C-alpha cells in the first residue's frame, strides 16, 4: 500500500496541500509557447524551474522539449534579472535562432519585481533583437492560480503581442483549443476542414509535440501557429474559445483589441459539448453542418446505445483541470454514469458553478476546487465510499493500486503510457475512443474479478 | 537544419582527448544565461538526496510547483513505510508572499506531525522563501521543541547555485542528524553506505554483498534510509561513498567530527563493483576472512555473469557510445563498463563534473573522445552525428534526443527501471544496452541525419 499513509478520517486542513491536483503557472506558459511556430520558451528564473518543466513535458510527450533559462544566481536575486535576460536574448538569437522568444516569469523573478516589458524594450534599444524576430512575455507567478493560469496567460500574450486589425475581415474563424493534446488540436482542425471552415488555431502543438522520427534533432519541429497567422487572428470573423480557464481570457482580449466576436465554449469532450462546438462553428462561419459530421455523430450514438447497460450507475472519481472535467463529467452523466467525486487544484468559482449544474442529478456527488482540493482528499473520499473507476493523470496510479480501482489515464501529465499525443479525446471520434476506454476498463475489471462460474465469453 | 556552431563562451568547456597532451576542461561554471542547459537547481539537488529517507516527513515550503515536480519522481524504493512517496507542500499563495509564509509553515508542520508522527522532518526552503525572508530555522526549532520531533531546515533556495550546492545543503541537514543516536551494539566491522539511492532496489543488492562478507551495515544514506539508523551512523568504522558528488561533504564532516575515514567507490561495472568490495575488506585487515569472502562473492558472481556478457560483447564489439550524465564520477564507471562490452566511448560529459573528474576521464578515454561539461542538446546531437554514435547514456531529457537522431538509449539516471548497480546490475546494463543498440526498429528509421527513404522499393507486390 503505497498510500497507506492516507487516513480515512477527513480533517479540514488549513495550510497544507498533499498530493496536489495541479502544478504551477510556468509549465503551462511553456506548453502554450511550444504551440507557436519556431518559438523558444524562456524561463526567467532559477535553472531548476526550466529543468523541471522540460522533464515533465518530456515525460508526457516523449519528445525533446526545448526551453532556455535565465539561470538566476544570488546576484540576480538581489540586483534583479535584467542582465541575465539581456544576455539570454543575445545568446538565444545567435545560437538557437528562433522566430520568437516567449518569456515567462517565475515566483522568483515576479517577487523581485523584474519588469519584463522594460527589459524587452531595452533589448530592442540595444539592437539585440534581429529584424523579423520577436520577444513576447507573460507574467506567470507560481503562487497564483495553477498551470492552467500560466497557459491562459501565455495564450493571452499571443493576442497582446501579435493580433492586428487591417480593417478588412477575413473569412476565417479563430479556434483557441485550450490545454489539450497535439492529437486533439489535429482533430479539431480536421473537423473545421470537414465543415468547410477556414480556421486559425492558436496555440497549435501538432507537429511540434508529436513529431515524426527523421534522424535529425531540430529545435522546433515544423508545426506551431506562425506569426502571420497570429497577426491575422485580428481580422477573423469570430473566435471560438474552448475552455473557460485556458482560452477565454485570450478570446476576451482579442474581442476587446480587434473586435472579433467571441464564442465561449467547453472543450468538445463528449457528445453534448461536441454538438455545441459543431453548432457554434457552423453559426460563426455561416456554414451548414455536412452530412459526414452527422454520420460521425451517428457512430458515436450507436456505440453509446449498443453499450448503455455497462455504464449505468457506475461510480467514477475524477481529478484534473476544470476545462476538461466539466465536459467530461457532463458526458459521463449523459451516458448514465455517476461522477461522484471530482477535485481540481486549479482555483476558481467557475468550476463550482458548472459542476453544481452538471452533477445536480448525481446523488451524493462531491466536488471541490482550490488549495486543499487535492488527491489526498479524493483518496479519503474513496476510502469512505469506493468507486468503480478513476479518471485522471498518472499520479492516480497509487490510488488505483491501493484501492484496486481501474484507472483511465486522462489529462496532464501522463508519464507512464503513450497514445494521448496520437489519439484524440475531442470530437465525436474522440468520444468514441473515450467510450472504448471506459468499456475496456470496466469489462477488463469484470473479467478479471469474475468467479469461474460467472466468467462469460461475450459482452 | 544548418550546421550549429558552438558559442565562444562554451568552447573551453569542450575538448577532445589527444595522446600526450593534457586537456583542460573548464568546469564548475555557472550555465550561460539563455542556454538550453540540462542542469537543475539547488532545491533539486537537496530533494533528490534526502527524499529516499522513508520514515521522515518531507515538506516543501513554497508554491506548489516544486512539490508537484518532485512527487516521487526519483523512484527510490523503501522496504517499509512509504511516507517519502507523498507530496507535501505549503502551497504558498500571493497573500503568503506578501505577508510571509512562516505561520503557514508552522501550521502545516504541526498538522503533519500530528497525523504521521514521523521520525524526523525536513523542510525544504524554495526560491521564494529565501526572498520573502521566512525564518524557517526558527519555525523548525519551535516545532522541534513543541512536538519533540527533530525538524530540520534544508536551505535549498533554487537560485543559490546548482544541484551541487543542493547536495551540500542536504549534507548539512544530514550532519545535524548523525551523532544524535546511541551507537551501543555497533560492531567492529561496520560501515555506512553513502550515496546510493536505492533506485530499482540497488541498495538491497549492495547491502547483501556486504552482509555476506560479514560486514555490518549501520545505515544506508539515503536509499531505503531510516532516521534512527542515520542518528547512529557515527558508530560505524568506515564510510563507503558512492556518487561522491552528492555525499563527500557528509563523509568529510563525519571524518572531522567522529574520525571516521571514508573511501570512494562505484558499484557500476564488474571491475568497480569488485574493487568496492575489496577496498572495504582491506579496511578490516584484522579480519582476513572478510577478504576471503569478498573473493568468493566476486568469483561466484562473475562466473555466473560472464557467459551472458560474452554473448553481448560479441554483438556489441566496436559499437560507439556517448555518455552524458549528472556526475562525472559515474561517467568514469560507465566508460569501463562499456569497454567490458567491447564498446568505445566517443563522448563523455556531465552536468556537474570537477577538474579532477575530467582529468580522470581523460586518462581513461581513448584519443579522439570528446569531453564535455554542461552540454546543451544541440551540442549533444552534433557530436552524436559526427562521432557516429550507436548509443547515448543519459537521463530523461536526453532520451528523446537520442531517439530522434535514431540511436539507442540507456537511462542511467532516475528513470532506470532495472538495477544497474552490482554484478546483477552489470548484466541488466548489458541487456539494456544490447536490446537498445541491436533493436530491429532502427532499420525503419533515419539515423544520425542520414536519409531513410520509406518507399524506395519500387515493386512491393505484383499486380495482376
């Protein structure tokens, strides 16, 4: 029992997070920046931060994750990190030749009060930024919000630094996909193509975090949203911001800055959320939903009806980020399952409001967000009344093992399995994959636990 | 991608071994700002060294990230309690940064100690704690007095230096534990094992070798470590130090304070492993049977190992390896172990090597071998291609680089899943190297920048 140290009795904790269901802002900013074409994320802080983020992203994506660091020393902590950042800019452009350096801060540089805008201006003044090269930045203090906040802040910076209005509307729709996998971004783009909608996706980590093997080590891959595309977002017809926490802040800024109509949506996980996505996309772009999409949807509904008996009343515990948890729980409820426990370390009332609505028909459902909404609490809930299934990132494998509950890996980070980069969870096809995973987990468990006299060949 | 150049400032940190000429590698330098350094920070160094102590509480004082990224990430195994595998954080928020986090630290410690009654507690100070000026020392003292459980501050603010400085901070904390327990009953042929972290159960194997020789192992620091054992570690007659980068400071401290001598050993590879056992045996000349037993162990283990190794050697003979690891001392062992497999090391580098380490590496390596300090991924991939490497040995961030370039990989860092220490470890190492270098998948891949044309077979099947 790896987590034998989790007592069943639940005591309210005041000052302590145990086994967190979140991490800090900078890693989110780093992941978002990896979705810009030829962009090198830069961590303005101690070396360790950059190293940790790169390691965790590498474990998740099994790809080289490149990022640079200001390598703070005691001197920088006392006198500020300006000199380090200026040296960094010079070294990065001469050695790694990115189109964009995306600087994010850390708790250290935030607290000493480095003014990144001023430092970038100074770098420009001193001729350290080559022509057609850019530095953007996001403030990502680790002691506010979570990794999702950092992602949102960097996406917002893309709008702040690049989006422009030429006065002539372009017949395109912006899609801000939120913190999803390269596979999900690919799938959302495919759906747009299928709908006949020209779209700009930002950020876009397909072809940067799921690169083919080619015998070369290159820093950036071929993917990512280009600067031209980011600029053009200001002329688009509309923006679909997928996910309240990760995408809406950028959508709002784009609306304020360039008057691009904003649609706030959930990440299209599951049937209903995908329906809303498709419907909104058709409305925003003024196109009809093609029959091919209806047929995809039909296949999803078919697999749901074929298997409804296996989902009914199954109790599920989930942990992760609000943007994913809300539509995922909605989907589980829609197919007859009971998401009874849900925690996210990412703070915000939005989660409470949406969860209250999504889980209103689930008896005894508990959900919680913020500092003490951690996996320790989730485990305690499970110890008090068990569940049939656990859904979340790799950290759940301890609870899964100790409580003998199957775990479906979903979210970030997944450090012990592959597939998430390649097979989407979004859209109707993604939902079919989710259903397959749910069924496999439940039925494998049933086969494994069935006594001989109850062991069956077919389901 | 265009041919990369090496920054002028980095040139003296890279060199090539040539016969009869002494190569001076510039090292122990701060990483260049703006480089994709593979290095980490002070906190990282302290955390990896101390966290294997399984019955202590490890509380990370700072925003949540530092605790999240180090949650059971090293894979240090424990034969008993698993408290070290939990992630405890004070999860500092903005208001704490403004008003100070000392109260929060105090409450968190009290809550944790009341729940777990640990044998001791370590409080890791992260970057921000150093800035906002929480008096961690005072809080630790207060809780120690109130709860009767030793609470030790670890001064591991990230910006205070590199991982090496974190080792020092960890050793400082450990030094406050040693010498606080009774050494009654500790025998004359006794040692402490320092600097093994029990990845994949390695310390259990090493301990067994020593015990078979008739040596008493007083404490293992820190793999599968226990607080009470560390408290009485000063009763041992000898400290046996592996991973010298992390633990020499503690060994030095114990030598000065308790007059316990230490020897540096390595458990990687047959030669180094056997040498470690012999060195320990020779330290107890009054007990010649220890050496006799050591000889028997070495003979038996090597005899059991050789037939399999020979087979691997035949297949691997002449293949080339690149090594890029945390400590240079490990690189030395790896060069020897690879040689035993018939492989040639063409690049050897480390994140934290010192001049002595690099001199030793240079003596050991063949002319033409590139020696590199604090390498970045571009440099690594450049040399992999230039030197026609078949295998890269490194850690988590190096693995995908090797695969993208189309060469084999062996994790000799935190993410090893098989024990690589000891005689059994040499067999596992050989198997891992063999399976990666000789894997059939490489024939489908582009290798070292060379072209692989997927559809070059013009006629795949006959059309009718």
